[in-house]
């Protein structure tokens, strides 16, 4: 199975938009979240060591994930918020009763 990868240009803007709702407690860590998730998003099957470019970026990713303020729920909160906004803006959502 081939995993589709993305380029930084196609990933950066949507990812930054998605991460707007996730606030980790400071400008530096918020920026780090975009950098780390952007690198991992290029190849989701890669390990952190493989996904990050250089030792400093790898160490930064490990620091990011070991930070007590970073939780899976907080990482996903921006995505959840953007999904709700997109759903609310869409007039084509229809609910079908289940049988």
C-alpha cells in the first residue's frame, strides 16, 4: 500500500488553520505544534526520528510531546473546532434516520 505524502506548501496553511483552536500555553509551543504536525503529516507512517529533519527538530518534537500541557485531546481540539465550523457553514448536511 502506497501512502500519499504532501508537500509543505499544501499542508502548512490548512494545518495552521486547524491548529488555531489548540492553545498549548505559549507562542513558541503553539508554533512548535504546527512544525511537528506538519512534519509528521508529510508521512504519517514515519517515526518521529524519520519525519523530523535534523537533530534539533527531532529533539523539539520529543519535547513537544513530553510537555504536560500537550494532550491528545488538545491536539485534536483545533481539528474538532474547524470540523464544527465547516459543518455549520455547510447547507448540504442531511441527517437520515436509521432503520
